[in-house]
C-alpha cells in the first residue's frame, strides 16, 4: 500500500498499487524510486498539454534511470472535469490526495464564473498553506524575445502566496458589510482627520504579517545560498504603503541579519564597508554622508541615526565582513516595486533572486516571463512546509482546447522543477536540453513559429515527440 495514511481511491479513482507515497519528516522529503504523484490535467488546452507533457516526463525518466525509477502518475479531479463528475469544482478528495501524496502537478484551471470558489489556484494555496510561489525566469536559446539580450535574464522569483490582497477579504460597494467597515474606519479610526473613505466604495483588506513575510524571505535566502546565487532583492512598495509593504522590507532585512548573519551582507552595509576600505581614515560622519547624499540638510535626529548605523555596522561585522570579505557574501538589497520593472529590462544581470509580496509578485512574474518567451513556457511551483504543487502559469485558452496546437512548455518546465525538487536532476536536465535542442531546430508550436524565420509549425503532440527523439 502507498502509505498508511492514503486511501485506496480518491474521487472513486483507484490509487496505483505499484508505487509509494513521498514522505516528509523533520524538514526533509524521502522520495521512493516509484513515487505516486497526483496530477490535474487542467481545463481547456490543459488536456492536450498534459498528454504531451507526461510522455516527455516518462521518456526522460526512462532514459535517465533505465527502468530503476518511474513515476506512478495518479489523476485527481479539479475544475470543469471535477464539476461535471462530482458537482464540485475542487472535491475534498482531491485536496486530501494532494496532501497525502505531498508533491503534485497541475495544468491550467478555469476560475468559476458567478460564484463558488473565486480561484481554484488560490484555494489550493490557502488550503495547503503553500506560501511560496516560485517562478524561475530563464532564457532558452532560440526562443523569440522582444528584448536584445534575453540571455542575461536568469531570475528566480519568490512570491508570498497566502496573504496581501489575495487573502480575499473584500466587501462589495453598497452592501451593509461595506457600509459597516467604512463607518468604522471613517468614524473611529480616522475620526478628526481629513482622510475619509468615500461612502460608495468597495473595500478590500491587505494583510501583511511578520510570519508570512519572514518565512517567504527565509525560503528565498536559503535557496540563494544553496544554489550559489549572488543577490536576494526585496521588492516592495514601502515608500507609499509603509506599514504593509514597508514592513515586508524591514522584516526581510531582519531575517537576513538575524538568521543568516555570517552568510549575508545588506546593500547599505556593503557601502559602509566599501567606503572604509577605500579610505581607512574616514570618520563615521564622513561615511554617513557618503551613504546618505544630502545628509547635511536632514534633521539632526536623522543625521545621528545614520552615524550610529555606520558605527554599529563597523563594530558588529567589521571583523567578519571587512577587508573585502563582504564581497563573498550573499548581498541582500531592496527595490521599489515599480522600479524593478525597469531594472530587469535594462540591468537584468544585476538581479538573481527576488522576494516579494503577493500582488507585486504576480505582476513581476509575468513581466519577467515576457522577456524570455512569455507565459507559454513559464513554469511555476507553489511550495509549503512538506507540500508542493507544480503548475502551468498560463490560462486555459478554451477556444484552442482539443486542437493539439498549444505550446506545452509551461507544464513541461514545471515538470523540470518537480524533478529538481525531488532530486531527479538527471531527468530534469534531459528535459531542459531536449527542449532547447528542439527549439534550436525551429520545430515549434504556432506561438513561436509565427515569430521565427524559417520555422516549422508543430502540433503539441509533435513537439513532444521531437523532444523525446532529441533526448
């Protein structure tokens, strides 16, 4: 039997008896040679994409391990197929299976219109507390791109996945609930001030917590250290939203300096140490003026605080990080959310790992993906403590469903992430290299074919077949 906790079937679909469940204990996954991995094929074009992708996955595993390893794929229901069979968009059994087997993969799902669950993706994330949305953005040679140097883009985005406006706390304009919230804020919290919420407003709540922020930044820093990345950038809108976005920034820096002190240096610390190395005779006041242009015009209290920052930095890490040692540390910096859109276009090589709040992460993930071929080949993962769901990042494109024309790259590369996650790196590299070779041969689906001179238009299934041949 797969595991003592697993059922014999979910949604009346029998569990494969020739596989085992992935286990998790003390922060570590234990992966058997024949793991049972649930899949949701997805709505619309998801059907075509999954059929192609699973052939690629199985071929890579067979090629890499010669039969010693195999994935026992197990279908669980969600979206339109689930609703037609169970009258539920997200059956309890599906959630239980993804929990029991811990690691799963899914295609694109429809968001039900006119009620029910607002977003099946959001529901899965919240139910399993998948607090990390991980989106690698990497260029594969030959992919059509709107920028001149797409090969410079190699960014992994860690997006907080459970709070911010995606907490789903909203009150519709004109309802008693909205009126109650507005009255409380206007008449109590803002009493006596000039700020007021218009009475005809809808209201949304944007919670940003210490818990949610710190665990997300912690995961991003651990990843950067493990993978030998050079920077982690905290992306926020703290210049405007000081107690939510700004707090995310502050809590992120706290994680870096309190939990990873020996391995990290903040950007301001690097300036202080760098200035002192360039001129060992600098006073703390002179150093402060260099890291804060215009400091002479600031309030005395602020001047004193910056001078204290310089002295504290030198005292606390001068011995461990000085004399150029800071250059070998992981650099933790921050950027305002709107500026990062420009930065990743004009200076992509300066950014390696981005850690960001939920809404900002949603925007920046898609914008970054546009530089390396778009959402058609943009993979993603939703990861929590002991659980992971890998997924396509694009929509269902129902008008193309069952036509065998859609690019399967997003699900295929999500499979690469999955194989890397469970430690099957040989299979992951086989898939990546065969995809790159297939694209280099200009044998691509219509979305790329129309942008590539001399390309051959392939069906979804044909692209997968060529990838398998190229292994």
